[in-house]
């Protein structure tokens, strides 16, 4: 199921042709993903033959709620939104991921699936690694478990902060945070996005998004056209955003900074508290 169905109205983006995949492979390398870039050369070379290139079309559902996470997707370009849905169809985004991270954390956390959706918000590319190959990697005391745990901690921090933001800050502040978070993961100051999509991501009415976007445009911070947002004054947008944006960005920088990359020797001393006692990191992960 996962990676085969697209959310409407993007059914035509279900499959990428071989030519596009070849073009993607020529332009994108696995090292564009920050986690793969942080691996020591010998660990990277061991994984490289098993990393499969995958285009990420706009609107493609990488994983739906309840889909088994059979792959770990290392993004090299684009944005994937993690969204939760209610029974009546209402939705809200709780995290965004770009080339700093991965999609499919259940494949190494042991839960096999998540009760949420991972949908491509901005078209891009990824390299995917099979869950069985990933589990073999986690059985070794190498750097990959360390990097994935750091990334998961950063993801949890983002999720928690978005929950606080959605509860306590104005929609205008939430829009500023959302726009800036997306721009941090894109090569330009422009977003291709509709008011309806923003409303779905923030869990609010479309009319409220129209009003908030209008205020930002009147202030000269953005230019908003049909399905398009261009940021005109990023510094003022950052001045208007709530503290949530800086908190999340700081945590990602702290946990995923280059200085946090590790070699095999340093990982041997890393431990994870598991159940009632202390277990070596690789042992704990292999048990889940």
C-alpha cells in the first residue's frame, strides 16, 4: 500500500517514468541528504548499493495511516508533510521533513506503522532503504543508529512545539512559522501552495487563511497570488513569527549539526535506557 497511492487530485502523479528516475539519479546524490552526508565514508559506501532512487511527486502519499513502513526514505529534495486526520476528514500537520531527515521512522522504532499520513508537500526526490536492510544496519554498533535517534529526537521536538503553537499562538504567527519552516527546506523564497492546502495543514478554515495571508501581504512581507506565495521580506517575517520557529530550528541545529556526526568508536559508548535496565544501543534497537 505505501508509496502506491496519491491523495486526490494528484492521481496522475502516481508513477514516475524510468527516464525521470535516471535524470534524478544524475542530478541528486544520496549525500544531499544530511543524515547520509554525516556517515563516515566506509559506512556510506556499504549502504550505497542498497539505496534506491525515488522521485516524490507533488501530492504523493508516501505512507498512509496504518501502512507498514517497509522503507526508510532519505529525502534529498522537496518537503514531506506529516498529517493526522480525524474520522470526519479534518486534518492538521504536525511536522515537515526535508533533506535533513527521513520518512518511515516506524521501520526502525519497531512499531511498523503510524496512525498518520506522510504526503509530499513540495515535489522532490529521495533514496529509500528497505526495512530489512535497515534492521541489519542497526545490529552493528555503527553511526547510523546514533544519527537516526538524534533525528527522531529533533522530530519529537518539532511535533511538540507545533502542538503548543497551534494551541496558544495566533493564526498569523502560525502561518509565519509554517512558511519559514517550508522555506528552510527549499532552494528559493517561493512556495507553490493553495489556501485550501494551508488550511488543511494548519487545521483551520480557508477563510481564516485568506485573512491572515492578506495581513501579511498588506504589511509587505509576502506576495500572495493564486496558488503561489513569494516572501518579500524574510527578516520581518522572522520578526513577526512566534518563538516556536526558533525553538524547533535550534533543536534541529543542535541535534543534527556536523559536530554531532560520529565514527564507529564513539558509538560503542552510547547507551539507551530500555525497559528496566541499561542496554547497549544496538541491542536495544534490535529488540524492538
